[in-house]
């Protein structure tokens, strides 16, 4: 499929929402491109909300997003949910997954 990317230019937002999108993309590179593009649209102190299905595949995508955030300095990004700590997910190390309950 083809993707349409809308360029809003220098406009930034308080809240950017991405729901059930990452699972539709074919590669990790496409997912990272979308996340980075959305992140650039969030005002400092704003929110980027990512929602994916509560499934093993959705967990993997949210986990990848979490790791992307963890690499950033705490002054730039914080995690609020599903687990509010700024560490790697312990379930991912156990080759398990959670459904974000």
C-alpha cells in the first residue's frame, strides 16, 4: 500500500495521538520514521500518545517505542504508561508480553 504523509510544516501540537498505526506498517524502519516524525510535532512538555492492540505484536511495537524513549534524556521524554518507570520492560526480557491492563 501507499502512505500519504502530510507535512504540517513548523506547526507543533500539545498532544499528538497515534492509534493502531504501527501494526499497519511493513518494516521497523517505517515505524521508526513515523515515530520520529510525530515526535517532532510535539511541543516541549507535550504528549505523544501511542496506542496499539493488546496483543503480542502490539506489545512488541509499544516495547520498541518504549526503548526509543528510554534512549532519550529524561529532560526530553518521560514514560507515563502503561508502566511509568523509565527502565526496560521486565516482561520483554522474559520473552513474555502484557496486554496493558
